[in-house]
C-alpha cells in the first residue's frame, strides 16, 4: 500500500472477484472512509483498467480507482475480456 502508482488510489482490493460490470473484494486502505478495513465491498460500474508494474488498477464510473492486490481463486484474470464505454 506504500507503492506510488503516480495516480490517486481510492483503496486496495484483496481476493477480488471480477463480476462485470463491477469488482468485488476485501477492501483495505480506503481513503474515503466509507469502508472499514477488511470489509467485503462491491465497486460501482467499472469504466476502465490500467496496468502499472503488474498491478491492475480499475477505475469506476464514480471516479474511484482500486488496485487489485490479489484475485480470488477463479475470481478473475487481469487480461479479461471487458468492454468499456
């Protein structure tokens, strides 16, 4: 969580599950204060993804940016087939 991605990060997701149009996971480091550490959460609709140093950063329609730290077993692939509008 100390890594500088060069962009603002809303939070970090562990054991993430890709469930288009959202991502679900266990959240840590939430800068908005909406979620307690280790809570399960679901993002708003994903609008884009970028890859920085092997990490997937997902941006939402609400403007949040989440770093995927780990995927749940069978829960996703950073090279999934998504369409963004």
